[in-house]
């Protein structure tokens, strides 16, 4: 597999077009097409502590390259229903958790700053927060090449601390980003809920590291692609539109007019 990847990369270098700008523009167009309608690329976490892949298969654990990740906050006005998943009413995406701000595209924006938002305070949902603080990961399989699809995985609030510790461990041990290693993603045996755990298995081979590095821009664009909230926005705007269309109340006629007289 590694040999095939090396050969493909070498051919790409030999056949590089003279007009590099045009080639890169064409590549960016393809990237936009690949991420413009992000659906079917998510790995779901089940309550039975398995990973459900887009093809329907389920695994007890994953081995993957974490190409990139971002911080994300999601606030929902309705309780989670697996059979009827609704978009977040307010959300924020960014590379730095401390600087997150709610998107202007949020159907029901709660606050300008996530740090100051009421929903981002402990105790607003039991002992936790009404707003979900998460990490979104862009993953590649360990046998990935330039055409292998990226997968998205959401890290729940209970697993953020472990993921961040894993990222720091790789940085301290290898002096490299987390994509420099093959990461094992499994479930905590101590937790009743499906809480993720992260562990370094081995350094990524040179060819795999090159593939992951070349997919970094694509991964970041996908991670920062905002969720489709159009349905919730339409539902929220419908009562307002109906209220505006309501005819103004008719004023009572003067007594003479009501009696058949002239104004």
C-alpha cells in the first residue's frame, strides 16, 4: 500500500501542469464540491458503545489519523430524539475554544460571546451545561491515500479532557501535530455512557503522514462547514411571517354609518 502511495505522489510531481495557479484553482473547486453538501461522512457513536460507520457497519474501536480538529459549541432547544434529529438553535465553530462566538447563521442566537453566554455555564442543565462543548475530528483510515474519504467524529463533553490530553501528549513526545500518529479511539470501560478514550498506537509511516498533511486544508474546511439549519430557521420564521400577514382589526363604524346614515 505504501509503495503504491509513493508511486502516485511521484507521478503527480512529474505531471504537474505549467499553469500551477489554474491547477490549484481546479483543485479548490473539487474540494468545495466534496464538502459543499456534507452528508454521509459522519461516524456515529451508539449507546451500545460501538462506532457506526457511514456504510452501516459497526466497530468496537477505531484506528485512525486525526488529520485536524476544531472546537464546537451546540445549543439545542429540544431534547435529543434519535428518530428525529434537529439542528442546533445556536452554534459556534472555531480553532480556539476560548475565542468561540455564536454564528450569525444560528436560528436562535443566544449571546455574542460563548464565554459570556448563559447556556455555557455549569448548572444550566443539571450539573452540566445547556450548551454542548465538543470537539469535531476529521479522520482518515491508516491505509488512506489521496482519494480516501474523510470521516467526521464528534467528541462528547465527557471526552474532551481525554482528547486534549492526547493531543498534548503527541506534541510533547513527538514534537508534531496529532496527525503524526495512528490514534486508537475506544470507549471508557469505567463510564456507563459511551465516553471516548484516545491513545497513541504508533507513529504514522512517512507516506501516510504526507497524505494526511496534504489533506489538512480539505479537513479544516470540512470541520468549519456550518450545519444545515435552514429547516429550523424556516420553522422559526413561519410564525413571524404569519403574524405580519394578519389583517389589521376593523375599527367600529360611527353610529350614523352603522345605522345607514352618511359620514
